[in-house]
């Protein structure tokens, strides 16, 4: 369950690719088209909401390419494509748009997600923590409605929150500092959002699936610049973030036994 196109690849790309390759039925729910995103390539700048306002449609194409790179998971837009619009960051005019995701009814949105869960009947659901990972209002709303809908879904055995543990993140950044000569700015200490290591108790190894994640990130060219040979990427803010050897999760609901390295570990088939 993700707020915008590209979120799925940034935080769960290798995980989705792994389970798709293993034959698990993977379904992606995307809440908005990311209409308010900043645009990296100058040639595409006029797609923005401040100009032609066509970025959402363009990003839906990027998402389709990213999904193909990740093994072709099923995909739903919450409430149908274009029903909810990117709300932008807190305090921006985008939040007042009539279709803004955060301006809509959380109860209605939870019901829309519940309809998907009733159809798919997942054992495991993944979304963000209560902070939305980094405080974006759409991520926070995605967390709220996921916890409401998934918590009431009879098939759901576990709910995970995406996480960046402090030690692994710092290790990745240390490697980037040692390599030097990056076209991106390295973040200041504590600038990237992380969680204490002990909270992120589930690690899904990216080995064998990092190439798929990188290809998916490259598909989101309006939002992400990737240097796979340097094991890093940057968003429009130009801050380097490491490509880690694993994707990490906090178990928010369900049995912990067997979940250390497998979202489904210990669950009955």
C-alpha cells in the first residue's frame, strides 16, 4: 500500500521482486498519481502542476514500467485511477484541491481499500508507519487507512511497516563517503529518517533482486536519479541515499516467529 508512484520501488522494490519471482501473488495499491511531485529532467518540467498539470498521467506510465521490472505485480489505484490526487506537502495549496487525498474521507478510503483486500485476501500487508516514513501527509493517510482496513480483514495475518534502520543506513552512507566524488550531496547526520535497529526486526535480502529494483527506480525518471554502480540514488532534492543490501520492516501486527527474513515465515500456507 503506497501513496505515490515510485514509493513502491524505493522502499519495497526488491521485496516485491523476490516474492513475484517465487510465485507469490503480489498486489500493489497506489493511492494517488503523484501529481504534485517535483520533476528532475528539465525537458519534462512543463508536465508539472504549475504548468500543463499532466504529471500524474505521465507517472502512471512510469509506474507501469516499474511494475514490469519488478515482475508484474497486480495493481490497483485506490478508488480507481485519478480518484484521489496528490495532496502535496503540509501547508501547500495542493492540499485544498477537491480531490486531495488527505482532504477526502478516511472512512471512504478505508472502505475502498477493504474492497481490494476482500478480493485479493492477502496474508501480509505492507505500508508505512504512523509518521509516513518521512512525514508526508499522503503517507500518513495511507498508514491510517491501511491499519483500519487491514486490521479488520479476516485474511491478514501480518502487517509490516517499511523502515530504514539506523545502523544499515549509516553503513551505506559511510561507504558513499569513502568512495567520494558523488554528483549528489551527502546527508548530514540524522538527516535521513531512520528507526532504531531493534525495531526493524525483518530484513528481506536484496541479493538477486537489486537489479530489478534499480530498473524499477530508473523507470521513475521524473522522480529518481540512480547510480547503480555507486549503489546510491537521489530524489529531486539531490541528497544521496544508499542502495542497501536488504529492505527492512517493522512488524506492526501478527506473530513474530519466523518473520526475521521472510514476510510469510512461519505462517500456514
